[in-house]
C-alpha cells in the first residue's frame, strides 16, 4: 500500500471524488480514472484487484474483475474507451480503498456511467462491440476465462475502418462461413503475450514508461501542446497497421527504447480490435543475435517458434510458410557486437539480405517484418549499402526537457520525499551546463539510471555536475559514466537481499557482474569461431548450462571428464559386484570368451561415457513443463498398465532363452511384470506432459543422440548377458539374447527421449534454469529405471540387500555419468568459479536477485543484462585478475 493510502483522509474531510462529467474525449475519461486512483491514495494494483471482486466468465467460472495487468493496460490506453464492467469495478475498488461511504458509491457509479455513455457512439456500444484478443491470456482455463472477461476495450469506428486487413487463408466452419480457430495460432498468441508481458515488466520494473516518441528524422521530439500525438509509443500499433508493405526499421540511440517499442508493438498488435473470424499475423519478437550467418531465414524462424514457444515442428513450418507470423527482429546491432576497425558488420548484412528475400504469400511483394537497430550500426550498414528494402524508417526521438520534467513529476509528485530532488534535476537541465545534462538524460535508460541513483540516496546535483565551459558531449559522457558507476551500488541498496544470509555488498555484486559481462564478451568472440554455435551462445545471453567456462574452460573439461570416468567405472563395478558372475581372481588367468565379452562391453560403455563428458557443449534439453499432478498420476497409471504385460512377455522370453535353468515361471512373471510396471510408470509419468505438444519421432530421437542410445544399448546387453551366462547358454542363444536386450534398451532410450523432450501444452513461461534443473532429474530417472532391471538380475545370484545396494549405486552413477552430462559440467564449472572468487557459490540465487534489482532481466530462457550499455560499461571495467576462461 502506498504512502498516500496510509495518510488518506475519509469522511467529510475528504474532497469529493473527481468529476468524470467534464471528460470531452476518451483520453480525458481514462485520465479521469487515473485521477480517481490518485485521489484514493494510489492504491496498489493488488489492492484494487482484491477490492474489485469477481465476475462470471463466459464459461460460468468466477474470475477477478480487475487483474493487475488489465488495470495497468487500460489506464495507459488513451485511445480506447474502457468497458463499463471495468469502469464499475475500478471506481468501486478505488472508493472502497479510501473507505468512501458505502451508501454513496451508487451515486458515484451513476456519474461515471453517464459520463461514459456520453462518449459511446451507437455503433460501438457494449452490446455489439467485438472483444479484442486479450493481451494476458493464460495457461489454464480459468486464466483464459479471465482474459476474455476482463480486458475489453472499445476502439473508435474510424480506427476500425482504417486498419488494413492482414490476409491469410484459414479453415472455415462448415455452413457458417467463419474460420475455425487454429490451435497452433492460439497457442502461439498465448505464449507470445505472456513472454512479452514478462519482458516488459523486467525492463520497466513496473508499468510506467518514459514518453518515447518516434518520427522519420532523428533528433529531439517535436514540441506539441499536450496529450499523446500520432508518433507516441501508444500509437505504434496503428502506425504499423497503416504501412504498405508492412515492413518497419526502427533506429535509435543506445537506451532510446527500441526494445520497449518492439514489445509495445507486439502487444498492441495482439490487442488490436478485430472480428473473431478475421485472420491476422501473430507478431513474434525474436533476438536477432541468435541468427547464424548463412542460415536461411524461414527454417530458422520455424526453429525459433519450436524452441522458444513450443510449437510442433510441422505447425511452425506451416505458420511460417503461410505467412501467419510477423517476425520482429530485435537487436540487429547485436549480431556484430564489435566489428574490426574498417570492417563491415557481415552478420547484420547477411540477415538483412535474408529478410529482403523474405516475400509475402504471393511471392511478388516483400514479406512483413520489423527490425530494430542502434543508430551507429545503422549508419555503418548504410555506408555499406545494406538496408531493409521497402521498409518505413523511423527514428526514436531524444527526450525533450519538458518530457524529462513531466516524467520526474509523475514519479515524484508534490509531497513525495524526492520532490526536492526533482526540482534539483530541473534546475540542472535549465542551468549553465543544461545542454550537457540534457544530452546525458535524453534517453529513457539514462533517466532510469538517474532515478535509481537518486532514490538510493545519491545527490542529483553531484551526479549531474558538468563544466559549463566544456564541450557538452564531453560533459554528457562524464555524467553518463557517473550514472553507470552509481547504478550497481544504488540497485543493491534499493533491493536488499531478503533471505539466505547477509545482504550482498555493492563491491561483491559489481565483481560478479564484471565476470559475467566478461564471459559474454568471450561468448561473442567464440560465436564467430563456431560454425554452428549452440543456442544461446551470443553476446548478450547468459544461459545457465553455458556458464561453466567462467571457471576455466580447459580445467573444467578435464575435471568433468575425470568425474564422469570415475562415475562410469563405479557403475560398472557395481554391476560386476551385483551380477557376481566372475571373481576378480579370474582376471589373473587368461579370460575366456564370455569374460572377454563382458569386459569389452563394460570398457566400451566407460569409453562412451568419457567421450560424452568431453563434448564441447553438453546440451540441457528436456522441455518446459508445468503438468498437473492428476495428469502425471494418470500417465503413470496408464504407463504401468501397458508395461506389465510387456514385462511379463519379456520375462517369459528370458525363461525360454535360459531354458529355466536359473529361474522358474513364477519368477519370470513376477520379475518381468515388476520391471515392466516400473519402466511403464516412469515413461508414462514423464510423457504425461507431452499430450498435444511437440513430439519427436523415433528417427529424430536417434539422430539427436546416437552415441547416448548406443550406451543405452550396451547397458541393456550387459544386463541381458548376466542371466545368459549363469544359464550357460549356447552361442546362438547368447547372440539372440544380447541382440534382443540391446534393441530393447535402445527402444527404451528412444521412448525416454521422446517422453522428456519438447514442450508441454501446459507450459506458459520458461525459466532460464528449468532445462538445467530437469537434466539431473531425467538422468536419475534413466539410471534408477535401469537399476530396477539390474536388481531383478542381481537377485538371481545375490542376497537382496547386496543386490539393492549395487542396483542403487549403479543406477545413480549411471544417471549422473550418462543422463546428466550438462548438469554435471555446469556444477563443476560453477564450483571452480566460486572457488576462484569469480562468481558466488549460490549463483542461481544471485541471478534471481539481480533480476529483482533490475541489474539483469529474464528474456525467454536466458538471462540478460538490464541494458547493453551497462554490460559494455562493466566489460570495459579494469580487470579484477587474470581471466581463466581459456587457461588452466
């Protein structure tokens, strides 16, 4: 609850609420709603949600009338009249928040209803206005209901008439002429909106946006009397709709708000008012730095839809082929972060060439696309003769002095503890060195740096100090450096660590961030050396399972290789002990053919495990799931029911091959059924999240990890070899049994890969660490499932306690050495980095805290620095010691 709330007055002492009757336009009406909230003491969005109550959605379920994101969205949309249901709930919540007399609320609601009715045209009434797609559609059915019930806005009829159609064909419902909804489109829209909403909050730290504006020419924003203009951020969606062809190149200085504009464009296009049966492209913001030179654009675009948003490969290719996706390529300048002096940004030119070949569905016109680029890189591209053909070019304006003052006034209104600092900043802007101060604060990012530093206790007069006689640009550079220098300590003080021990110290935070920034510089250089760099190895993405080189690339790989060899040998010794077929004394004599075969299989498996541990970039795959427990249990039950008969059949087959010499029919049925039940339950449990989602085919799984599947086959052959040797099976039975066990183990490996790979339909938001966290879980599931099969073999020739211990040790070590390669490499690398003082021991806790402190942000499945200027500033900091990345 804000300070204004705590000090609110009630009853007769409180002036009457703002009068909405004076609103002469939609913008005035929305502003009246914002004034009402201020009058009520600035109740938080959470408090408004709780006081707004619930309404019945279209499916009969109850949802919040004032979801936080909906309230924020409506209050910043000055060109759309809110629906009466929202106005009623919002006004009621504001009045109740300040304890306005309950008996007077009905009269206030009538005033708002009449004021709204005066602005509502007959052809845009509530009864007839179609609802736009919601910008915060959620994963579950209840959140989808909330979306359809809450975020409804009425656009002027003129805007509807001017908005050009975005045609692409779609299936129509038989006999109605209406298109059936495309499940892939609906899934993509839902996930894009959730990702962009999270990215927006991560960049802004809330809901307030500096007054970003744009125009055809660079420089400051043109003066205007008041209110939003046609070139304000709020109008970017309509501006893009009016383009023919719909191709846009956004250019701005560092920190000017290019990414924020791209996010707003995506959200506005998804919120755009259209009839439900009218087709539209889905805007998808993509990190341009992840494109690799020489890669055709359309396959790459489809691949991003699969990797980042979980579409099935076939659906992704279909949407790209049918031009149902609008690619918003954010950060063209990040493709070539540091071109050599006199060189050209080759990768950026390559991407532009691909986009220029990207046509619309007819093949005769340019395809829709949006690209953002820093101004200096755009100048280099123009000098090289490269550009986005047939695209409208807009430049983000610098903030004017009035815009800066207005933003500070909104953030620190009269009566705010920082109001006096607002006046200090205004004085610096109008003082003798005002030009240098204005140049330094002319972007939203620099303005945020200033606000953060001041709110942490810094003196704005000292921060904005400049020599009036010096060159204004030199003075602005000095101010910018002071602001960047103050940002990490300020953010650290403003966001004290809430748990896990003592608060972070600013010097600690800076040191760790410097090493992360240095790692990103190393990644940028490494990307140019790799022909096909792993996903996420870019100049700006911090991917958890790619951070291990911070500890020292060669040292970590050696340690990881030794660790995995040790784990693999331990697993084989556990199998040797548990199976009890041979004695160590037998090795002193010349081994026979069967012993040689056993040793060869064991040595081969250890060799494969060692080879996997030495791979350049172990991948942490496994999808992103958030599957209800009931579905998990159902999947496990169905898997167990399917696995029991298969296991019994396998046990009887083993009985036939061993001719009943070491176990009887009863053991074959019980052991086979138990093994099949366990395997089926585990596969069903993991596969439960894959219903209706991206599925690998068997051939794709084999191509993805052939060496791993070979290792599975060798372990299966070893497991099948033990009972065959105990039964003294002949050569034919031995070969047949080993072949069957090998094929079965490979099939189980393929089943696990399919079950654990890809996305879940229930997944909406990806956390950067989710794939890495799932990696050991999947590995242990592999190992312990195999341990069950090994236990059933061990009890044929060992006591139950010994068999159980050997199976457990072998299963865990097998899983870590074979199924959790990425996790093991990452943990070793981070442990070495922490030992050397390069990163904190609890790195994940620190990264999450840094996002909360707005030093980092989450972008899809990666962490990124809050702004590239901060990353570059930390990268250029004096070295804190020798970099171990490529050394020992």
